[in-house]
């Protein structure tokens, strides 16, 4: 809707300026010669070109300038109103140097064009006064465009700052909630685990058969306690420990090998200046993926590949585990956390079974720093 309104506004301005230029041209003394027809066409064309001033400000600047010089040479004493609009649009878009250069050329072309047609032959003083007026209008148009551009930049910066502050506060609150839940659940699960182990021990000591349900509770409690400890370590590492990143991925692969997994690491491309958030996120993706492989995938081998591409860092972790093409991945906490990290950085994550068997996790993250 906003884009549609902008298009309509551009057409209204372009048609209005074109009509004003043509009407001003008609008010002069002309005799309907072919040169006059060219002049009217340039008047209309210069105004209508403004419809593209948002999409192509520099080409519009050139077209309106040439049209102004052209209808001056054709004998039409009409101000270069369309060119002033084009100057405003070009400066607002950030093309200040180009606009200054084009305007200097424009100011140099207009007097000869007027002299060719016989306009303004009333004396040097008049020509100088007219040149000063044209320069003043150009400066005013450029200043207006620059003022609005700076205002928009300040508004965007303020909005970005608000978003970053809100995101940081949300992350801090989520971290606090996660810790609170972890502490509470750890206590409760520890009690369940202890009671289950005592019940199993007592039953075996008495020579009684241990119920399968009790053994399942004991194993589930042990697994839950391990998962919670790993979660707490990650939370503490995010906040207090030195940050872990790309330089430590080799340690993760070496650690995975100690579990019997044939893990390999491949790095391609030249490493750029990677933002700290991306650096940590790649480490977390590899860490979580290898942890899932060693615990749940029943895999014999795994590969970690990091590709440094122009403006992008790609990381892929694959295994030859038990997942098949028809397997439906269960979105656990680890996978959800990876996806949230990647999305927050403007990247994308793909996690799915491989056609040849096993599972793959692949992420692409932007590495270009924004000013």
C-alpha cells in the first residue's frame, strides 16, 4: 500500500511539473515551427522523467538537465523546474558528488543555450543576475534533499537502536528464565533419579525382579540430568566464560573422535573478518550437531565443513547415521536454539535427513559488517 501511494505521488508530481512547463512555454511568443515542437516535447519529457526519480535518480538528473538545456536552445524561456526536483531526489538518494558535477555542467550549458536561441540578449548584468538566481535555486534544492536524507538516516538509526535494545533485553530475560527453569528442574529430576536408583538397588538386594518401568524411569532421569547439565554449561559459557568460536571448532571435532566417531573437518576459502556473533554461532552449531550425532544418530562418521564465501559463511555438519529420507526430524531444544541464533543474525538454517541416509545441518550466515 505504501509503495502504491509512492508511485501515485510520483506520477502526480511528474504530470503536474510537465503540465506547468508546457503551459509556461505556451505563454511565450512562438510560431509553430518544427523547432518549437521539439521544445514542447522537451518541456513535457523533462517533467515526465520525474516519475522515475526514486528508482533512477542519476539518470533522471541527466535527462532533466539535457531537456532544460534543449528547450532553452529552442527558444523557450522556462525555468528548469524539473531539474530542481531531480537535484532534490539525487541528493536525497546520497548522490551528492554526482549532483554537484552535473549541476556545474548544467550551469555552464544554460547561458550558451539561451544565447543560441536569442534569449537574454539584454546585457551582461541581466545574465549574471539570472545565473546567480539559478545557482541559488540549485543550492536550495540540494540542501532540502540533504536535510531530508540526514533526517531519514537519524530516524533509521534510532529505530535500529530501539530494536537492538529490545532484542538484548529479550535475550537477557530468556537467559534468566532458562536458568531458573534449569535450577528448578535439576532439583526435581535429581530427586526422581535418586528415588529410582534406591528402589532399583533395594529390589536387587532383595533378589526381586526390577520392573521395566522403574528401569525406564532411572535411565530417563539420568539422561535428563545429563541434558540439563549440558544446558547449564552452555548458558554459563554464554555469559561468563571466554567466548568460543571458529578457532575452537577443531577441539569439538577432536573431542567427537574420542567417542569413536570418525569425524573430519574441512575448511575452504579465505577467512574474513567474522563478526563476534557469527563466530560464536558457528561454534554452537557444530557443538550441538556433533553432540546430537554422538548421542542419538548411531553414526559411524561425521563431517564438518566450513566455507568462506564472498559476504557469507556456510557451515555444514553431516553424518551417516540411522536417519532415512522418510524420517521426520523432531524439532528439539537444540535445533530450535540453532535456528533462532541463525535467524537473529539474518541467516538461514536447513536441518533434514539426507537422501543417502543420515542427517545434515547446514547454515549460511552473513559476515559483512554493517556500518
